[in-house]
């Protein structure tokens, strides 16, 4: 299966119960940000700039749990900021797991090895490691050398300890999708359980705008990318991927992945901030949803990001004949743990470098061959 059975069953039951009860706007994933502080200043991230005035603020474990209970989403994506610098992250994760939540702990990977002993493996918990390319490319994106290597060491340690691990990759204008395929090949060799990709979005707090794509550029990029990465255990639905390739239209379902942070419930969405609400009820009822989306707000024109449109796909917005079968087949055909890629002939090798021109390898149509030498064959950092 593509996801743990328990996660699939609980999410399916939750959606069915909500629809049978006549619920209107309900969440699938809570984007929980216990803090905005981070140890990195990634080029494509605006969080530390957007919340500069409150960068030192944190919310308590009790507030985090109350937010999860208030909105009721079965899945919690603990993000930030860098959640592993939140002092009580282990306590928070335990409290959420005790309440039956499924957790993706989203991290840049720098502190996984340091804090790994504070957590226990379970099918309800994923480490979600952000990697935007191979070593040279990724380190350029995060503006610090050595981040890729430490993140990979964290992945290795987590897998050795029995944890589920997935990766999360943002696709920019200059991203070489051949390098992303090579990255996934490499991660499959480490036993990574799944892969997430999403196009970047040029929101207000990001200072470097030329790295972002128009809607047509996104579609062109993902048409090429999908042909290269579809053999891996992708964790985005086939309907969302069709949307990214320009094969169907979807409207944003921003309330499907609401964000709670030290300022409150962030409206209207994870990437745009027009208000902060004191309660989830206010967020849903007081946000003027009809004012947002493509053709309504110019800020939404080129947005195709996962947090807005995957809920639309999962909840059946603009459903077509055969979509239910397509989703079921997709779920049952997946395989965690990197096995599917290896069965298809991959050897788990990657050169680990990319060519590092700009925010990705710098190529849009060609790909330079890998170094024929085994990755990181010298020194203590011997991955393969």
C-alpha cells in the first residue's frame, strides 16, 4: 500500500462520516506551527520574514493539542519554523498520538539524529525531511553547506531505528527534474517510504521572486517530472498530479489544510495571510472564501500548491467518472520502503551533488550525467 493501512482507514472513515453528517467545510490536515523560529534562511521560504516581529514566540503543548481537538483533523503536519528546535516537541508528538492523530513531523533534518531517541516508531508517525535536490543544489537552496549530508544521516538513523520516513521537495523554475528523479533514486536506496513534491508559490514574504513559475510553466515542468518519478511511491494523489500537468481543473480548498500558529488560525491559507482568527470556527465562518482563488484574487493566479489543491482532489471536487477507482488503484498500487523503485531496476545510487547553478541544477531541458564514481565513496559519510 502507498500509506499505512491505519492512516488510510481512519482518513476514509473520517471523510465518510463528515459527508454523511452533511458537514460543509471540514479539515483533513492541520498545519500546526508551534513556533516560527528556524536555524536556516531558505531562499524560497518566507516564514521567518513574515513573522519577524513574533519570531521568538512559541505556543504551549496545551494550546497545540487544543487546536488539534478544536478542528478535529485526523492528520497533523507539525511544521514551522523548524519544529525540532521546539523544546517540547517530543511531548507534543506523544500527546497528539495519544489522541489518535497521524503525524508528519516536517523538518530540515539538521537535528533528527540529536532528538531521535525522544520518539518511538509507529505507523502513525512519519519523519518528513525536506530536500530540494542533491547535495550541492540543496545546500544552495538552504544557504548553508552540510545540510544535505546531515539530513541524509538523519534519514539513515531514523530508518535504522524503525521509523517511517518521507521526503518533501519544492519544485522551482530552475529545478532540473532529472536531478529530482536522481534524488528519489538515491533516497529509495536508503529505504525512504514516500515522496512529496509541490510547485513553489511566490507569496508576499519571499524576497527572491524570479525562482517561481507561472501556471503554464508549472504544467510544463510537471509533465516532464511525472514521466521521470511516477515509479516511486509518490504521496500526492493522481488527481492532484493531473491538475499539475494541466489535464484537469481544480479550485482551492484552503480550509482543508488550515494553519494554526502563535498568532492564531491563519487566514485564508498556509501561504497568504489576511487575518488571524482566535478560533477555528471563526476561521471557517469569517473568511470570505468566495473572494479567493484563481480569477478572484490576483495572488492566487499561479498557485497550484499541495496544501490548497490536494484536499480538493481527495474530497472529490470536480469529480469525473472513474475517479473513485483511480484513487483506490493508486492507494493499493503503492509500496513503501523504497522497494518499488529497486524492483524497477534502480540501484539506489546518486552522485549526491547536482551541478548547483542557482536554486537547482539550473537546467530546464537537459541533464548532465552523474559522476561514475559511487556516491560519497570516501570519508566517514559513506551512504552506499
